């Protein structure tokens, strides 16, 4: 997508953090939680505050 839109001056960025602790994830009742945690290199889910700075940067003209 970035290569396709670059010629028009549009910058395309993305964030792919893996599993992030949110209400949509289903909390402790999620039957896949243990498996997902095991497959994650840091052995934990991310938290939304960890993404805030990057999100603001990529949404700005500095990106």
C-alpha cells in the first residue's frame, strides 16, 4: 500500500503490535489467552499506553 500511494504523496504507516489487552479481547475468560501469551515473545500482552506515542508520531507530519 505504501508503494502504491507514495507516487501521490501519501504516506502509509501501520502498527502491528500483536495481542493488546483491551475489552474486546474478552479478559480472563478468553479460552485462547494462555496459548496466545505463550506464543508472544515477551510472554505478556501489550497495553494500550505502550502504543500511544508511536500512534501519535505516525499520525503526525513527522512521519
